[in-house]
């Protein structure tokens, strides 16, 4: 008898868990999707060592030079919290592939991730539209 109770109990909680998973899978919550894009973009940004030169204060990304050598970083690189106020996505895409210039120079780093990563990253960058007081 005891065993049966325990077993039914297990079944009930398993069903509850499954229920949550299914609800989670089918809820097309747009803000959730945006949060995920944001998290993915931040991961791409940090993986590609953009953080060695740029902070994005509005997304709580501080400079982190990680394993980079001093000659691989540039202290004059701007914080990117307001980059969406300054540039259009098409311009950014060219710039980050070193196909156009700003102030007479190409960007210091060419983006070498996948096309999919590039889409997420550049869409996220142009959504940065908050002027912040930079620490510099
Ligand atoms: C070696 C240092 C360095 C790294 C690494 C670097 N950048 Fe930059 N980036 C710069 C500098 C310096 C500028 C400013 C150039 C200028 O204003 O002429 C800049 C400019 C930019 C701009 C335009 C900012 C503006 O307001 O005009 C964007 C966007 C940008 N970088 C994104 C990235 C991304 C994304 C990565 C990672 C894939 C990255 N950067 C990696 C140094 C770097």
C-alpha cells in the first residue's frame, strides 16, 4: 500500500514537471525570446573578446581583458551603450567585417563568428540606445 502511494506521488510530480516543460515550450512569450537573444548576444560579445576593448555599461558588461596581451587591447575604444543612436545596422555589419572605415580607419578586429552569430550580435548592438556616463 505504502509503495503504491509513493508511486502515485512520483507519477503526479512527474506529470507536473512535464506539464511545466510543455507549457514552457509552447508559450510564445516575445519578451522571453528577446531576453534569450540578449543573453546570446552577450555570450557572443564576450566569446569574441570584444570585451577586451569595449564595455557596454547598459548591459552590465565591464572591460575584461581576460587572456589578451596588452598589445591586443585598445583603451580608447568607446563604451557601446549608445551605439544604436550613432550607427545603422548595415553600416555596423560592414564595419565589423572591416569593409568600411570610421575616422579614416578600419575597425581593429574583424568578426570571425558564424553568420547567425553576426546577425544576433549586430541586432543587439543597434538596440543599444542609452547614453551613459563613461568612466573614462
Ligand atoms: C583591439 C581593440 C578592439 C576590439 C577587440 C574590438 N574593438 Fe570595437 N572598436 C575599437 C576601437 C578603438 C573603436 C573606435 C574606433 C573609432 O572610433 O574610430 C571601436 C569601435 C567599435 C564600434 C563603433 C562604435 C562607435 O560608437 O562608433 C563598434 C560597434 C564596435 N567597435 C564593436 C566591436 C565588437 C562587436 C567587437 C568584438 C567582435 C569589437 N568591437 C572588438 C577597438 C576594438
